[in-house]
């Protein structure tokens, strides 16, 4: 079989975030292992819902990036809360994909990112071919996740999305799942489906952990990432006990305005919003803090936040507040502390027991060493490349 692989994704650099980073490292890693990689993605627009400068006015933009051919297609860019506009945005990219499939030769191996379900469905439907290997990369379980987040109700539209989900699994030759829960769900529907646990391990050189001066007796806790509904940072700000901590926030998203308003209205609370900064600079910033918090407003079946693996490589102790499989990862690898998702009383009890003097350099180094050993990107990708 040819060494050509096409990766179809909704997110890719220069867009930021876990999904973009995950696909970029997959593409770059496979390219370095002798595969010829091309990527099919929308014109960059995430998370602000506006086409980036330099790409506006294009129907299609093709470039060579680190040896990878990147085709960027037209999309109706929107991050509107209006469901119809969001649906139209997904459909617009699906139409662009169909146009691309008609006029271009598609390799025998294609990796398709899911969700979004509709985009994955477009790929699985139009690229079905006995001679082609379709690999579905499932990072979240939709529509189940949408149901748990309150975005869906169990009605006819949910059943339609469920049918689409099952169609995608059925037509995939091979499925990559970001968590054991995802793979368990898929094999409960199609027991003989070929699967592979592909965690979102980061690929960067572990930094040297600095000795931080303790200018404040309070624990410096940080959150960095998407400020979306699922993360619930606004509610977290309102429910934290600040006796023992100061809280620092980095990122952007739907809740940003509400968070900034809350901070403005509560000037005595030790909360600082730093805005959004580049990922490489963010790593250096994170090294200044004592612990990080990883919250989810509601436990989402199948979800294991990629921050766990990234922060562990930085040697940053974690307070996990998201439920599910992430709790097992934190506990098994001694990466920090756990509070049940949504239980703010327990969360504050855990925070009250933490002592700054115990958050030592040795503690951080041990977390980093465990991450290097247990969450190795190259080892995982070597295993995957042998199967492809």
C-alpha cells in the first residue's frame, strides 16, 4: 500500500487548542516516520469564528508546511450560539470537502477526525471504497457528550445524530480513540471493530523546572485553556474558597466577558486574568505556578483532557475536577489531587489541606519523570505507524 496518508480535520495550526495540536503532532510524527502526509482543513478561524488575516478572500489555500501539504478550504466561519448558524458552518465545510473529493485524487489511506459528526459523516459516506482504508480518530463521544452538556435532548434530532455516529463507526476500517471509555463504547456497538488507544500525548522537550521564590504564602493556582461552557471557569471563580489560594486564568472563549466582569465586580478576590498567550510562551508562564486546576462543569463520558499529559510533562501538580477516566489517570500516576466534578465543597476541602511548603521542586520533578516514562509520544506513534 502507498505511503500517502490524507488527514481530514476541522482544526489545524495556526489555530490553537488541544485538537489543533493533536492533529499537527500526528501529521508531523507520521511524516518523520516515512509517510507522505497531506492535510485537509478549513481556512483557519477557531476559536473566534473569523477567518484569520492572510487567509481572507480565499476559497482554497494550499501551502507546504514542514514537508506537509496543507489544503485549506472555504468555510462559513462562525462561533455563534445560534444552532442553525453553527450547523450551517459545519455544512459549509462539508460542501467544500465534497467539492475537493470530486476534483482531487484521494489517497488509499485517510484519517478522519471526529467530532464534528457531520463532517466525519461526509468523509465516511463519500470516501467509502473497498480499496481505501478509512481511519476514524475519535476524540469525543458525540452525541452522548452533547447530551451530558445539556446541548441536546433525547428527541428525533438526537436519534439522527446517533444514527450518523453508528454509520461512521460501521464504515471505518480502523478506529483511534482518545480514551478507554471511547473504545469501550465503540466496541459495545461493533464488538469486532479494530481499535487503538491513541492518547493526546504532547511532543515537546521537557523544560527544566525552576526553583520558585515564595513571595506569597498563598498557593498560586492557574487555569489555562478554553474559557467555554464545558469548563465552567466563571462558576468556579464564584465558588472557590480563596483563603489558601490566589487564582490566575489564561485563555479565551465564550465565558471570557463574564469572567472579566466577575473579577471587576469582586476586586478584593485574588483573581488575575492574563488573557490568551502563545503556547510556547504559556509553558514558561505555567512553570511559575504551584498547581493547576483542570475542571469540567459536568463529567463527560469518554473525555480525558489533554491538559493532564501536557501539564505532567511540565512537572505541574494538578487538581482534577472533571470526573471520569481522567481521575484514574491522575491517581494511577500520582499527578495530584481529585475532587468530584461539580462538588465545590469537596474541592474547597481539598484546597484547604494543601500546604505550599509541600509543593516542592522534588515533587514537581517526580511528576515530570513519570510523564516522560508513561506518556511518551514517540513510543505511542511508533506503535501506531506499525499498524497503519
